[in-house]
């Protein structure tokens, strides 16, 4: 979906480093530190991880790879998380699911 949705190229794109999983997009040109942390924690939860490194960059720095689901990323930064906050786990559990 990262490549299909017509979202702003300046929005922030995230993914867990070196693990297959969901790409996330923060629909903000300048997310706050808390929004970035929350999205990183969501990336871990969506990938069934408790700890890990999350890469992030502007959406304009991401393009499709050669295989399905592969993304080629440049100008990324990394955030390493050793835990997921309780409030993020609760927000994820309460999130509306679409079937």
C-alpha cells in the first residue's frame, strides 16, 4: 500500500529493519517525537516483535524493489527500541479493524 496510496511524498515512512513486516506512514510532514515513537512501537507490534530497530525516512526516499514487498530506501535514520509502552499496546488492542 505504501506505493499505491497517493499520500504526500514528505510524509514519514517507517519499517522494521531487516525483518519482513508492514510499512507504516505517518501522515504528517513533521511528526513529533511522540508520534514517531508511537509509530515505531506500532511497527514492532504489527511485526510481532517486542524489540528491534525501525528505519524511517520521507516517503519520497522509498521506491519499490524487484520482489513483492521489497522497498529500496535511502536517507533513512534508525531508532532502536527495547520495549513497547503499555499505552501503545492498549491503543493497538483498541484500534478499529477493517475486515
